[in-house]
């Protein structure tokens, strides 16, 4: 607020939308500048609102295996893994990362909006479905302030404040561990929601404001600075990362292209129901990327998609757009959408029609990963 950021609701929290500078007349100017920080130098984002759940005990690994589609019992200490969680009906409930901090100690991260839902889900599982597991869980969302440091200079910035410097060998992609800043206990995770070389550093909440000011000041000295939710959304769209705009309660792992994360060698919640007839058919609405290919360059979230030449009515509905943004990296609008048999239609042109706003455009179906599809930036 002191930096002039408009605040927007995110779950039970308020988060900064963007950080305006003198001379900037629109939010897009601020957003584009902040995206540039992460892609070109370094940006700092407050991600403290993400759900944080502490799991401890000899049954913690088995619990994680049961609630996630993929396997976590094989996760080594000091490593992080991305996970997908299904409801009992087989549809996606949430996604996030879980870090193994010790032999029987894990830290789960959830999306901001679903933190309460996931905690309630874990309580139900441990009490009703797997009471045999010796595990203790606790929500620690408010206990830790956490900040993403992302961009080509992210490691250089962190090495200015960490008591023990890191490098690519000692702290590779998807590593985690305890560290300290000025003698204060901290946690460090090498994970990225931007696709860039990035980290998330957490400290006890009472040190949050001080660390945020320090990180932003160091970033500004390098030509970067703070970035807000608008830039965060652009960055994740450029990498094809999902949020609850995509996992809205109606999609399966198959629909978002993550069916390969459903482990065959173990049971997990939603496994049987996700295999029901009709939930794995190619005709389902499946996630793809979109980019404009006609004279109208604007895309809008919520718009419907139709085959070229078809009348834009319900009978001809081919899908819908879930998220859009202008990409300053690519210099055009991009979006994520769900289209009938989407992956097989890459390269096809469709008609986007926003009946509410009166916008129509021709779009090309493409791969949802627009920037660095090989993932070299995050691993370097």
C-alpha cells in the first residue's frame, strides 16, 4: 500500500495488483515493466498468501502418496516436487509443490484460494479414510512470510543477503533447505511460477516486512523491482502454467494434459473415478494455447470458440477461453483455452466471439507453453 499498489482480493487475502511509477498512465504500462524485470533482470513478489501446510510423522509420505496423483514417498530430502490433487469424483481439486525438509517432515504449498479446502481435505483423509497413518498436519500459512525472487539475476541477488551463498551445484532446480539471513532462520525453495531462474525464500512472519524491503531495494539496484499479481499472471501464462481459472472444478488431469502424472503403481484419491467412461475421450474440452491470427489482436477471457464459418451459437460451441493477457515478451495477446480434442487441433484457426463485450477475432490454436518450452531458463 505504501508503494501505491492497488490491492485486489485473492482468497481470504488482499494482494498487490501492480506497482505504478511516475509517468505511467495505465496498469498495462506498470505490468509490462514488471514482467520485464523477471524476464531481463530480477523481480520480487510477495507470495505469502499461498497455503502452507506442515506434515510430520512416519505416515507423512504415505499420506502424500494417497492425496496426490503422483508419487511423493520417493522424494529425497532437500528436494521439491510438483503435485496434482484430485477430488473423490476424479476431477482436479488443486495443485502445488511439496518439499521434503527432513526424514519425516514435509511442507506442502497450495494455491491461495484453495488453502482452506485442501486443509479440510487433509483433515478428512487422516480422520476418516486413513486413520492408520501416524501423521500430524498443521496450517502454517500465517506463520511464514514468503517471497519469490525471479529472473536471470535471482541467484546473484540472494547471495547478497544469504549467510551461506549458493550455486547451481549446491542448490539445483527443485532443491529446498534451511538457510539463514542475518542470523535469522529462513527456508529456501528453488521453484518457479514464471519459468525463469527463481527461488522462494520464507522467513518467520514477523521478519516479512523487513525482508521484503531489503529484497526490493536490492532488486531495484540491479534494474529490477517488485512485481504484482498482474505481472505474475502474464508470466505464468507465457509458460502455460495453470491457476484456478483452468482448474475450476470441471476439469480432469486428462483435460489439462497431466494424465501422465497419475501413477499406475499406487492408489490415490480420485483414481478410480477419473477413469470413468467419458472422462478420457479425445472429444472432451482439453487445454491449449491461443494467439491472435487475424486483424483483431485482442483476446478476452470467457469468450466462446467456434469453427471458422460456423454461426456463433451454442450448437456450434467448440470451447471457451479461460485466461488471457498481453505478453510484452512476445508483443501480442496470448491465452489458455479448452477446446474439443484440443491437442490434435494445434495449428487450426478458430473464431473467438465474446458475446458480452462484442469482440470477435480469429485465433490460432497452439501449444500452451509460449516461452522457453525446453525449460532451460529455470534450470540454469
